[in-house]
C-alpha cells in the first residue's frame, strides 16, 4: 500500500508545479503583450528617425562645402575599429528556455572573434552580469531589474555616453548583442552594430532629387544632436525586442512545462489506478480463496 | 501648391498627433520659435522645450514638446519629440504636484547638477501648465 501513497503524493506535487508553470505562462503572455505594444508604438518614430538621418547624411555628403565634423564621421567615414563599446542584453530571471544561453553563446563567440578591444561593456540583466563576471570581464555599466518604463533612462544614459566617447575618440563603434524578436516563439541572438552605420544608397538617390534641406543652426550641430537621439532609438528598439523575446521564450518554456506536467500526471494516475486495481483484485482473490477453504 | 501642411508629432512612446493644418509654430533649441506656413523651404533643426501651436479650421491648438528634432518640407512638418503631449493628455493635478516637488527640490539643491535637474523639472511643469491654460482658439 505504501506505493499507492507515494504515487498520490507525487501527483499532488506535480499538480502544484503545473499550477505554478501555468500561472507563469499567463503572466508572461501579459508582459509579452505589453512589450510588443511598446515595440509597435516605437515603430513610426524609429522609421521617421531613420528617414531624417538619411536626409541629413545625404545632404552633408552631397555638399562639398560642408566640412563633416566628428559626429558626421560616424555615418560617413568610419574609423578603423580598434576600440569598441558593447552592450549585452539578457534577462534578469531564468526559466525562459534557451533565451539567455543563446545570447550569451553569441556574446562569447563575438568576444573571441573580434579583432577590436572591448573597452567598455554594458550589461543589461542579471544573467548578462553573471556571464561577464564568470569570464572576468569588467562590466563598466550594469543595469539590473529594469522595468519596461525604465528602458528610456537606460538607453539615454548609454547613448549619450557612447556618442560622447565616439566624439572624444575613445571608441570607434558601438555594438549591441541581444535577442531579435522574430515571433513570440522564435528569437534569434543577434550582434547589431549601431554605429558607424552603412546607409543604403537607395534612400540617398531618392533624396537627391528634392530641394536640399537647410540645416540649422549648421549641419554639424544638427548631426551632433541627431546622433545620440538616433542611437537612443535603436537601443530602445533592441531592448524592447529583447524584452519581448524574453517573455515569448518564457511563455513557450512554461507552456511546454505545463504540458509535460499534464503528461506526467496522466502517467502517474494510470500507474496509481493499476496498483489500486491490483490490490482490489488481490483482496477479492483472498476473500474468494478463504471462502472456498 | 497645397494650402495645408501635414503636421506629425511622434515620440518613442506613441504617435501624438497627425493631421492637416494651416500653420505651425514650434520652439527650436537654438533659434527661438519657427513659424511654418505651407510652401516653407525644406529645413531641419533641433527642437527645444516649449509650446507648439498649430492652426486648424481657424482655431489655434497647443501641444507641448520637449526636445527632439524637426523636419520641415513644403507640405509637411515632422516633429520627432523626446516627449510631447496634447492638452487633453495633461493631468493638471499631477503637473501641479510636479511643480511643487520641483520647487522643493530647487530649494534643497546642493550641487550644480541637482539645481539644473530641478530647474528642468520646474520648467517642464510650467510649460505643461501653460499649455493647459490655453484652450483652443485663444491666444491670437
């Protein structure tokens, strides 16, 4: 009879676990929706920002009288990448499948491959911070437990800093390693170069036909204020994508866990019933054979 | 040439405003206010903090803008604002509370940095109050 008790206890415990995973799945679904909404809301802004950057750069490129300043170089004549700044975005919490493992693997590969020296590393999320500690990389900036509403502050800090560093010649490029949000169930770890950037030529030729814009107060001042804003927008997009990916990954992982728990409960219930049946049969046999005797 | 301009104001959080208007005026970071009528020469500049107004059906309407970027074409004005609100979005009680808080911070500020951020918060709340105090149609 001890077997029956044990199995009952196990079923109860698996059921509890299933309840937890189901709840986590539901919470992740809500958070995923929130992140996605922010992402969708950012899209018109990001698109327009891209347009404006194209126009300004096309304008400066097309006019030989304008001397490109340091900010313009970020778009026009990239320096050789010797020192780079890297922003690594992972999650604060676990239980989200391969989300962290994949992006950290991509980060390791990037760190091993790159010719440049990583002079400045920002980590977003506890898992990223742990990864940096384990690999004995000193993270210059740590952003842990950032809520969705706090993203703006984080990206402003990083982008202002990065633009100033580029200006001062301390860094030659800014990279972000994060999970690209394909769909709620699919994420791709991605290494993204924020700047210097290659602008596609199509946009430039389109702009050439229009009357050139006046850039006030002067072209370089415009680019100098534009660059940190642009970097900020891109970073914000990356952070939101990562957040949406995280919740998507957690949702998928928890869905799987709930299903597994369901299967386990079914199996255990079957075993339990078999044992129960066996014991009843045994008792009947005992009674029958006792009566016969 | 069209008689209206398409005014679009977007922030990273949401598209704030988009409509055909007759006239726009917005604050710039370095050169005071720019007034834009249809057919304006293409222009790009950084936006400052302050009040933007547009004229639609002969009525003046106000928006707040805080930093960002403006792109002007002959038939459009696109404002990429760091923050922006229509008058409807402004919560007067909250702004008043912000203003009081900023005033308190301003008095207690010890460092140059504290002082600057308190002043910025105060300015932002004042701009919002000013916007809320301009119902549509007034201010000509």
